[in-house]
C-alpha cells in the first residue's frame, strides 16, 4: 500500500511539473564536424555557431528554401575565420533549417525550431574551449620528374603532406654571376598523403621564361602553420 501511494504521488508530481523547453543554444566546429548535427530550439530563440579550431575554414550557409537568406561569409566563396569567431541567428518561424559549409559539403547541420514560444533571452552557455593548433604540417618526399624543362608546362612532381591546406612554391631566378631574384609563385590545394602538381608551370603569378630557377616549397595547414621549406632547382631551356 505504501509503495502504491508513493508511486501515485510521484506520477502526480511529474504531471504537475512544467514541461522542459529548449533554450538559446551554441554549437562549435572542430575537426570538420559540428558539435551537434541537429540543434533543437523553441520559437524565437537563437543559435550561436563558434569556430574553436583547429580547422577554421568553414561557413554556415543556408541550403534549404527557408534558409537561403543567411550566410556567415556572404562576401566570399573561401571562408576563413579567426579562432573564437561567432555567428548568431534568431529563428522567428518554426521549421527545419538546413545548412552546410561552402568549401566542405560534408560539414553540415540542421536547426529544428518548434512552434512553442521560447525564451530569446536565455543563456546559451559558455563557448567551448579553443583548440589552438601550433603543430607544423610535414612536407616530405618531394620528387620532381625532370630538372630540365622544355616549354611552359612545368615538371610533374609529387610531395607527401601530413595535413590539409595549401602547398606553395616561391620561384627565384638564379643570376649567372650569383644571387637570386624573386620571380613569382604558385599555389595548390593540399591533401593528406601524396599530392601531385606541376613545378615551374607557366601561370598567373609565374612567367615561365628560359633560365635557371630555385623553387622554395612550403605546406600550410588550415590554422596557418607552415612546414619547413624544401628547395628544388630546375631550368627552363626554351
């Protein structure tokens, strides 16, 4: 009898308790994924997106019909944020809102807004700890197929890179009597593993003319850490 009375009292207390509501919410991007793939809030509440690193080249760009008007990076197709950056939106209409990153379509999420009036002044909680990446990427096993080039197509080359980011080459023309002069540069997207590119190819920022050259190569990750340089010489004969 006592157990039955306690159970009845507990059920009555639960029924009388106010229903739990959502609140202003924050999510963070780290290692190419949002901390919550789906955020649930109530009507009128806000979502704050935080860039906590180490990867920072992500946008919050609406993709569903009801979200096409919002974008954390409206002026560029190559988003790049500072550690600790935030982006906040308020949701005055119920529904499901889809978004993704402009550069990385797999980095995506959803905001689900109920039709229950929420509390837009609620505390979203603190920002997650920042992940400061100070580790240099590794650039190694750089191999150039030919050191003497004919024409402007460059030499097929490969490089082993430890992180995503960019691979850059600074080109210096070697003077006959010694010394060198900066003569342009090239840049390629870098991936983890073996990267293939054409060293010394004529391009927008390098005019491939006959002469002897020194290429200084570096890999840079998404946190702007740069590898130790690797130097390669080549010559353009005609």
